[in-house]
C-alpha cells in the first residue's frame, strides 16, 4: 500500500486533484468529510464541541452550525486549538481505520487541508502540494464560495504560505491553467510515479536508478529533499535515531550525482537488521548483498554496513546504515564537514569530478577512479579535524 498526503492552500484546486486521482483508481480519504462525520448529530465529538463552545454553535435541528463555530474560532488561537483537540484525534483515528481497510495494492490518498500546519507530512510515503497563483485563488474563492476579497485574503493568510508548503512537498502540482491541463499533470504523476512507487513498496524493492553517469550542478533544494526523507525515516523508527545527510548533495555549491545519500547510525548491525522491516514499510527497503566501507587509515581493511534504497522512482536515495564510531560512519561525517568548511577542498573535489566524468562513461568506473582521491581526502580531513577540534555531529 502506498500512503500519499495531498494538500494545498484554500482555492488552489486540491479537490480537483483528489477527484482525478480517484478516477484513476486511488482511494481518497477526505479529511474535511471525516471532520463533518465525527461531529455529526449524536456523536461524542459534537457533544464535546457544545461543552466547549456552548449551545449557540448548534442549529435549530441540533446539528453543528459551522458558520457560528467559525465565527468563534477564526482569529482566536486559543479557541482554534481547543477545537483542533476535539476534531483532529477523531479524524486521525477514522483515517487509520479506513487505511487499514484498503486492499494491499491500494494507493491511499489522504486529502488534508492542514497537512503541513499539523506536521503530518512525515507519516506519508509521498506528499503532493497543489499550488496556484494567489490572485487566482482569491478570484476562485470570491466566485465559487461567495467570499469578499478581504475574506478570501484573510483565509489564505491564516494558512501556511507557499514556501512552507513547498518545503514539505515531494511533488508540486501547479494549477494555473485549465482543468484539462491539471488532469494531464495528475495522470502523468499517477502513471509514472505513484503506480511504480506502490509496486516497489509492496514488493520491497528499490526504484531502479539510472545506470548512466550524470553529474548535476548543485541543486539548492537538495537539503530540503534530504530533510523530508530524514523526517520520514525518523517517523518510521521506534525511539530516537540519528539520521544524517551526507555525500556530495550535502555540501553547498558542490556538483553531484542527483542521488541523496543519508546515514542512519545504529549501535550494532543486529540493530540495523531489526530495523529493516520498519524501513521497508516506510519506503526504504534493504538492498541485497554484502556491503562494506573502506576503513580509511587502515590499509586493506573494510568495515561492514547495511545499505537501503528508496522505492520512489522520482527520487533516488542511498541510505547507509552504519555502526556509530565505525570508520565509515566517521569518514562520512568528517568528509562532509571538511568540504563544507574548506572551500579549497570542495573546489578541488569539483574539479576532480569533472575530470573523472570526462574519462569514464559509467558510474562504476567513475567510483573506482575516486578511490585514490578519497585516500588523500581522508588524510587532509584528519589533519583539519585535529587542527580544529572537530567532533562528529549530525
């Protein structure tokens, strides 16, 4: 099963995306519908709202008077939080029930207006954000919901801004055109990403990486992408585990293969093996085979690790699971911090990458060519660590 979070600002067109995903075969769970269900007449939720806000929030028929309730909570943070404590746990519980009832091959889409604001993004395999130009959103709210311009602006301002949503988004669907254009984007996403993603999660296999050798210019969104993946991994694991962004994409300004390298620190490899099931369920299955690190500073020695990949065909990931204190664990953090801090070292690595790419056509030959450079980098980084008092962090 693939769990997808869908969100977007009011008036962005999230409901249109949800409808199209349902037409393609996804199971859509609408948080707004559930929010009405859990406070229907006769429910404990409605009784608790009346206890908190008074009988003035009821209609003559005994149902919830939504405009009256909205007038009490809009602009009042304390009242809004009180309402959320009543509704949100009940919606989450009902969402969990419906998700568990879905078939194993399902793509379950949770349509959640406040997904970002409530911090739910790490609980999904993928988060889709629908984004629309602010003026278009205001116009839609005025035309379709009968709001004044001032009311529409206030409702938009009360939610997370576009930049905050983008940081939480694995996919941004721009909805500035007509419905046909939006549907075409949704269809492509469903066909090329969601369907294979679901299959990979179900089968416990990583998405196939491009075997070609491509070095990209530094992408300033790499840190945000890594942060989303790290939050997802931490959410999936019991207890507190340290997960770090490592490798070239973790060094600002450094060209790199478009692969996010992460590192999960464990006490033992037995612990790593015990966590493998939780990681696979979250979309990070273990890769078959025996994997080792070159124990820099110990000529000819290696140190075992575990390697996991990512199920998402739209984002290649290497998750290195290393024992805290092992040579591979230390070198990954030290090299990253050395290259982040010493511009000359970073620029030298960038120049070396350009040379290796010109000499080699596949990733494996490229990787072999890097080994002598890594040996030299290990010595230079050790000297830097001793001179600066560097200590491993996240």
